[in-house]
């Protein structure tokens, strides 16, 4: 083997997979997460970080398009694995092994890179011409970033420029419209960025998209869209404890506590296997974290008024987390919660919060779209 | 400035590289991976193509990415890693502080340059974090300097013959450790590169850019850990073993604690932490400095 081959093998040995779940992909996602843990591979948080995209379940039209946009910009060497629902652990292991082979296949990667170079770099114009992806919107660039691939709101990033496009027209950079401006909460005129969260985003509920209007990192308006539902019964039906562990894991991930997220995933898989080791200790560990409490208290508070209107329990992110922990260690009766109310209350809870808080709020409501519409 | 032996210049990159790898390997093992993971990841990023966003500011991104490890290495020249610092400046503490502030600009530029909302928010988060940790950090540094009556790192280390500064300036030491993870935007103070922003300031960095940026972050962590040794842990002092080995052991221990802090705590957001920093940490460090000042005057 030459030096190139050796390097390619080394580079492919520990990929950082970016895992995308469709609404019906929960089973496949869990199988993938378990296999990644077994192999000691760490998942990527963004498409720029990865070379391996793993799609769990069968995405509907909109999500499939979003995945396609993300995939087109994944840096090479790259491989993509599609796992339609109901995948066995053996299938997942085989698919990941195949991906490692493809990542290390120099000829295939070279021709892939050449094909991409020939296709040229993505621009809003080329997207209009070739893809028909609806980039004709007023806020161009949003669609592309909308897939949560971290390019959100491109062309709006120049927050500090005082051009506004009014007095002296300097021309639109890279063919992008400049951000419009509006008064913020302190009465300052600031740029408004339109940044969609999801449907392809790390630690994000499958099938959900939230379109944010941001000034700085403060949410001025939020629009919630259900991109797709799994249809049929939810994967979590009859598995409330495992579902809560899954939710706690995602919340921990968003809260920047990967150790807790990893432990939650381990316990979730154990519970699904019919074991329940150390649930009490886990709930105590998370519940006693003063830092997590400090960071979640008073965030996303469902006031008595909102609780009455939407039929949700009162309380903030910390209270919702406590509720989950009580269900996990058996202090409270585990129950399946409908997601309709969570979706309905989201826009009001997100209004005026900081972007990091918005992620926590979504994670603390964790709407489950893996089943059909709930009553 | 005192003359330093040539071997100190040669030894520094090796010591830094060893400690950076150790930190990355420890983090990988704690996260369920193997100790060879940093090697695989390094090669993976080296051969990875770059991707670019629409209308990025590539020059500023590159400046930010390169400035990160550069600032860390320049900060390291005043740290006596192998017993002697490469440059034992009379104002070593101030130099270290100045290099660490370069990091603010580096992270902000890297986040801003990609023309991505997440990167931009991540960059601004780090500037806010700087406002929160910098004053307590400076007071902690000055307290150690006050205890020794010198800004020269070597003299501070050797002023602790009897008692380590960590023991009789515990507040300053604790604040220093906190600001060490803050300057490397690591673990509990890693919100600028947080998961909720899909990587924050580093969100759009690919291939070698990402490698240099991440290595720079580990370098910062290493240099901050290494600086804690002369400032608070008695420098190269210790029984039996040679001084350079004591320095390395102490640095490794501090580094392990810093790396592990990521497992221990979730990310602290500045909208909450800022209040604590200004109402608790600043008064606490000022009080610590007052106590040290009175003791020194005695």
C-alpha cells in the first residue's frame, strides 16, 4: 500500500457520522446510536465536521430535500448511509462497515470530487435554475441554511454593517439581499436574520422545523412547522420511561453536557432491552446538578395562563426536567404525553428568548412526531 | 530578560505537543473512545476537503484560525515548562495575559468569517464570555504576582518555597482554574462552541482549518494548565524527582482536571454566568487580593 492508501485508511477509521432521523426513523436512530457507542465513534454536531451522513428512516419529500442540500455540501471524502425503518443492529453494522470502505476508496472519492467540482459551487441563482428549490423567497439564502447545517441565514451574517441598502446602495454581496431591519426589544434598529432550526439539526426532534426571526441571538418571532409525521403508532407508545430517557439525553446534549447525554442513551437502550440498571442513581445525578438547574430555571416558563389555555403542566425547563426524572426513577407514574399542546405553545415560549434558551425550550418539550397526529 | 538555554526552545514544542495529545486522548477516552482517536481524527481532518459557505470572509477566518494556536504558543514562551522558560520576561504575567486576550479576536474572527448565523452567535458569545471572566482572571493573576512581589513567572514560582500559593490563595487559584477553561472555551465554559449551535464559532470550519482551530484550543488548555504550576503550585519544586519532571507532573494533573470538567458540568450560559462573575467572583478575588496584600505588607 502506498502512503495515500494508508492515510485514507487512517482517515476513514474513525468517521464522525452526522445522524439525521426522519419522523419514522426512531428505531433506526437508536440502532445507529448503539452501534456508534459500541465502536467508540463520536457523532458530529454539524455537516462541516462530518464525512459520513447517516439517514435513519424514510424521509418525506421536504426532509429528503433538506438532507440532499446538506449532503451536497458535506466535505469529501464522504459517504452516505440510508437506513429505512426497522433496521436490525446487524444491518447497521454492515452499513457502517460499507461506509468505511467507501470513505477509504480513493478512486471513488476522487471521481466524486471531480463530479462536484464540475457541478460548481452552490449559489442562490444556480439553486433557482437547477434545483427549483424555491429560493425566490424574499430572504434568499435561508432555504439553504434552513437545513440546520450551520449555514443558516447566509448573507445576513453581516450584522454590523450600517448599509441597510437605503442611502448608498453598495450592491448585494454575492447576489444576496441584505437583511431587513426592525426595532428590537430595546428600541434599537437591528438587522433581522431568518434562521430556521431543523429539520436537519443535531439533538433536534425529528420532523420539526422552527423558523426563527433573530435579532442578534434573540428570538423575535418563531413559526413552528411539522415537516413530517411517522404515521401509524408512535415508536414510543408503551415505552414511556425509555422515551423520557431519550428526551433527557437530548436536553443534556443541548445543554452542553455530553457525559449525561451518553449515560441517558445507555440507560434508554438498557430499558428497551428490558433491564433497568441504575435509573435511581441517574435521576439523582442529573437532578442534583446545581449548574443544570441554574441554567434551566426560569427558562421557557409555562405560566398558569398558558397552562390553562394549552392543557400543559405549569413550570419552566427545570420543572419539566424534574418531571421526567420522576417518571424515570419511578417517583411518578410514567405516561405518554401528547405533543399537540407542546407544538401549540412553542411560539409563545420562544418569543424573546436567546437562541441557546430556545434550543433548551424545544428540547424540554420534545414533541414526538414519530406517530400520526395525536388527538 | 534572562538568557535561556537553547534546549528550552527545542524542548517547548515537544512538551506542548505531548501535552496536547494527552489532553485530546483523555477527552476521547472519557467520551467512550480510544486513546488513539486524536491521531485518526487528525489524519481525517488533514485529508478532508475544505467546503465553503456563500460569501465568506476567508482572510479573516484564516487569521482567526491561525491566531488561536499562535497566541497559545506565544503565551507558552513565558511558562517554564521544562524548568526554564524560553523567555523569562520581567513582565511575564502581563505578557501571558495579553496573549490570552488575542484569543478573543481569534475566536470572533473565525466565527464571523464563515458568514453563518451560528458561527456569528458563537463568536459573540465568546466576547461576552471574555467580559465575564477576564476581570476575575486578571485579579487572580495579580494576586499571585502580589504574593511574590514580582511579575516575573520564575520569581513567582520560587517565592513559594514554603507554602504553595494555591494553599493560601485558594480563591485566586479556583478563579484561575475557572478562567483557564473559559479562555479555552472548553467544557462548562464552552458555550461559544456549543452543541446548541452545532459547533458555534467552529461550525463551518472544515479539514485543516478545523484541525488547526481544535489543536489551538487544546494548546490553550495546556498552556493555561502549565501556567497554573508556577503561579500557584510551587513551580518545579518537589522532593526526590528532578524539577522538570515535577513541572510536567503538576501540569498533567491540572490539565486532567480541566479536561475532565467537561464531564462534570453542563455549559454555563453568559446570560446567567455574567451576573455571578460580576457580583461574586470579582468581589471574592478583590477580597483575596486584599488579604494577600496585608500579609505581604506585614
